C-alpha cells in the first residue's frame, strides 16, 4: 500500500496534462445555462440581491461560483472557464494527495485525476461545462473522504472530522438541496458502522457523529439565511427553495426524448469507466471489503436516485454528478488488473485494454485540439468566434442579434430576452425584470402575471422573443404577447425570433 502523501514526478506530469486539457476548453462558448448564470452573477456584482432582484429556482451556490469567477477573471467565457480550471486542478491535487493509500500501485494512483477531471473535460461540451453537477463533485468528494477518515478515529479527532464533513456538506446543499440524499448515504454509513460493528452507545454516537455533522451542516446554511434575512428577502428565498420546486415538477410534462438522450449520452461517454468500476466493485466484494469503495458505490447509487428524481427535467449534464465516483472506481479497477497485466507474456492484451478504454475519449479530445489549432488557438475575437461556432453553431446568430441594439443611436437601458441569455452577454446589457426569460416552460401560472407587471413597470426599450418561447407564451399566457404588441412595435424579425422596440 502507498503511504506517502507527497506528489511524485508522475503526479506532476498528470497535473500538467490536466492543465493542457483544461486550456483547450478556455474559449468554449457559453450555452444558455452558462450565459444565464453569468447574467445573475453580474447583476449580483452590480448590487442586486439574488431572488429579490434577480430570480431563479436554483440554489445560490452556482451564482456565487460565477460571481467569484467573474470578479477575479472577468464575466466572459475565458474568465469563467479559467476559474473552473484552477478549481479542477486544485481538485486533482486533492485527489492525488488523499487517495495514495487507496491504490496498490503508484503509477495507477497517479492516473486518478485523468480518469475523473480529465474525463470530465473530454466528454463535456458547451452545455456541460461549469454546471452545478460538475462543480459539486469536489466538495462531495471532500465530504466523503472526511467521513471515511472518521471511521479510523475516535473522540475529539472524529468530532472535528465530521464537523468539517458537515460543513462541506452544507456548502454542497447551497448548490442543490436534493444532494442531501448523497450526503445522507455517507453519514448513514458511519452511523451504521458505529452501531452494528463498533457497538457504541447511543450517547457516544450522538456526541461524536450526529452533533458535529449537524453543527457543521447548519453553519453555512445559517450564514446564507442571515444574508437574505438582512435584505428582507428571506420569504422569497423560502418559497423558491421549498414551495416552487414541487409545484414546478407537478406542472411539468415528462419529455421522454430528453430522458433517453441523457441516458444515451452517459452510456456513450462513460461505458469504459463503468466497466472498470464494476471490476473494482467485484474485487472489493470478494476480497478487501474496502469501506472507501462502498462509500463510492453509495455515491453512485444515491447519485442515480437524485438524477431519477429529476426525471421531468433530466438533462445530459445531470449525469456529471457521477464522474468522480465512477472515475475513482475505474482507477481502482485498473489497479486491481495491473498485476495480471504485468505478468502476461504478451503486451497485446494490455494495449487492447488501453485502446478500448481511451479510444472514445481520445477521439473527442483530438477533435477539440485540432479545432483550436486550426483557429489559431482562438487568440483574437474573430478566431475565437470561429472556434466557438464549431461547438455551438447558434453563437454567430446570437452575436448578430445583440449587434442590432449595440449600434450608435440605440436606446439605452436594460432589456428583456425571452430566449437565450447569450444575447444579454453579447449586448453587454442586463435583465429589465426580476423574473427570467430563460426556461419559461417551468413558469408557474402566477409567475406569468408577475412577469407582465414587471415588464409594464420597467418598460425595457427592447424586447426579444425567440420563436420557441413565443409558442410557450402563446400557450400559457397569451396576454403577454398582447401586451408586447400593444406597447411595442417590431424592430426586426430574423430566423431566431423577433425584436421589439418600445413605441
């Protein structure tokens, strides 16, 4: 077993590879979600209070991440992705330092960042990067590892470990409350271990396990609650977190196409790692009974449960919730096979295994790299847009839509876009209303009337309505279209949608 916690030369080489892979993704375009998170973070920087002045149903963690990224490196693609790369490199270093003793072979232990963070970057497109499910893997792993360390501790040390585990768990919940199911699986494991294996008293279990976890998890939640209470917006936050989600789910229709597409994307991109992970689980079941392995398996099982509970809004990126445990287990599976592979008289089986494992991933990475080189590394605005167009074909047309209201003589002020928030980004403008114009299909009936009132009071000089949201508005609240046609006149109609200018 590896006992050292220092990085070796192979570790540093792997970190360099991760940095290179991440750099390829720096100029990647924003998809609609990323443009929306960036818009919310920018408005926060300008003094607006989340939920009170800019509303979305998501928890504040993702907006805080974008706020920090934008403040440090700029509210653009490179700024956001640069911060994510630093975040992921730091995560890779933590994986190397904490998991050394989990693997038998040093060379295999060094590969864990490649099969987790590296794979995440390779399989991700514009839609997947910097999503909640991708970013939350880091704190979830820290929570798991601290819980695992508490198995080997007693008294004050265990209290501190579980206090930290609870604190990081609280941060996880600030990204999405439903992730409590995954956290619960970690803490339930240590609880069952203490009751069934260690036969500890109820008093000791409460003082050393339940109490520190509760104190830890409640602290970040209380800090955030106090912040919103200070700005007299706790009521809307409570409604956003606990009242709206079940109502939105109840009012949403199941889209089987999205469900099938998400599962297909996951299987196509992760099947090699999943096969290796099964090897690790099989070996652990028959031989070692390693607790860390079972914590990772619990993450996969409860992670799939979290994904399944969101079946009415199931997207490809939801499966990124699993890239960390599957990647670690896949590395463990390779670790278990390494002795057999070294003893083979012919290197052909090893070559075939590596070929099957990395072929789907390497072809995607090569395509991204070649595209970057062909566009002169996207160093200028023109070459960057050409590079981005390869990965999001709609990007130039959205840029063109924004250019319409960026000409000399254009009316100033905040605008409203019922459609892709990238138009806000390209135009350099913010949202005139509190309620969003993105993902209107999840609006509740009362929100439509509120949106109409906000448009009437804010009087944005320009309104853009995409054709798809236009159909949603027409079906759910046609009065909104009547209002726009009464107060505004058509400025331009394109393949994307219609621009309106105030009369």
